[in-house]
């Protein structure tokens, strides 16, 4: 079974952690799969700096997790 897209996978990560995700865009509709092993979804504490030694890797913040469900 393949990925259902970045938004779906981020929602699954949040739910498995007992959290909710708030996407940076009002509606985050990226339901496409990026293909096998092309995306790494990472959750870090607020204020943490994500450092990658390979400057060729694109990093994009898509949202944040919260304990409360915001509408």
C-alpha cells in the first residue's frame, strides 16, 4: 500500500502521538505521493533547529502539532 500524500501522513503522525496538526496554509491539499523514499516527514520540538549536512536537500515546514483541536 502506498502513501496517500504528505497531508495524510502528517495527520497520521499527529494522531498516533495524540495530537492534532495545524497546516501552515489554510487548506493543505497535497494528496499526491512523492514516490518511494523521496520524502522524510520529521517532527521536532518548537524552537529546535533542524540541521542537515547535505545542503542539496530541500526542507519545507508544513505545519505544527497541538494538543487542542483548532477549528
